[in-house]
């Protein structure tokens, strides 16, 4: 098994890691907001399952 898989991970990211995390969170938030404003749906991961937000910006489950 590789060291990567057995290595324990920090609970808090480094200062550089925190900056990267915040940048990614903002980018995703902006993209989801843009989709909502354009009336597009988005599929996200919520509570361990795919979850679809519909074109009106309301949340709905993705049941098929």
C-alpha cells in the first residue's frame, strides 16, 4: 500500500491550502449562482447521493 493511502491527514489545511480551498469554494459558488440566474439546473452531491437543483432555482431530488 502506498504511503499516500496510509498517511494521516491534517484536520486543518496549511495557509496555502486554505487560500486554495477558499478560491475553489468561491469559484463553485459563483458557477452555481450563474447557473441559477440563467435558469439552468445543476447536479451536486448531497447527503451521499446526487441531488439536482431545477431550472427555477428550487431544490429537488433526482429520482428516476
